């Protein structure tokens, strides 16, 4: 369910209230029923809302171009497209997180993370904590914003140029929907 804020107002008194008027996208009937149910008995139907800014998602044009570059590199290097893609992901910043986890839970975590898609990868490193390991969790490009997707494309272009593979010009790249210069 998505919610768009239309209006915010606050009272000036200390400890005052904040009034938020919003539009919720989804099945109007189901949303209305939930709100009515909650308002009838607010103690037994609490709702919690997490707020975060919406990320500008990468475009399908940018994704398509990344896969064109990946295909060209795989042909030139005589390797698998999946390997080119996975290596490029590991070469850019801002698309991974590290977690410290108990050793006995590591294999399950790896398996569950990697089943999300080809780009979702895990590297394991030793931990200073006894019985634990550090896992670097890499996100697949399906969740990248425009900045992250641009970094991936830039990395692929860099590799293509090193291999003598033709790529789009900077002007053509700037016209690519979802590519951030």
C-alpha cells in the first residue's frame, strides 16, 4: 500500500498535535474498512507507519543498456554473462551491507539471500567474535536507484573500453532514461 502526503499542519502549543492528510493508493473499500475498524477500537488496532523518501528507481532503459554491455563483455571475454554481471556488482560501492551472524546461521542466511536473484550475492569473512562470521550481502540491480544503476553502467563502460568495445557517447548516455550523470 502506498501513501502520498497531501497536507501537514501542526499546532503551536508545546506537545501539540500534527495533522497529516494523505492519499492512500490501493483497494479503496479494503482501506476504508481497515480505518473504520481501527477507529472503532484504537486500543486493539494500532497502526505503525515508517516514513522514508521514495527512491528514484532505475529505468528499464538503463537496465537494458547494462545487459547489452554485459552481453558484449561476455562475448569478448568468452565467459558467462552472469559472471560479468556479478563481478561488476562487487566492483561498485553502495550496493552492499555487512552483517555479523552466528556461524551456524550463515549457510541459511546465504541461501535465503541468494535466492532473490542472480545479482544477490554473499561473501564470507572471519569475525573477531567467537562463533560468528561477517557476511557481505550484495544487492542485485533490480533494487538499484538511478545513482547506483549509473555506477554499475559506468563500471561496465570502463571495462568495455578496456576491451576495445564500443559504447554510447556521453551525450547518448545523458539521454538514457534513469542514467544519472
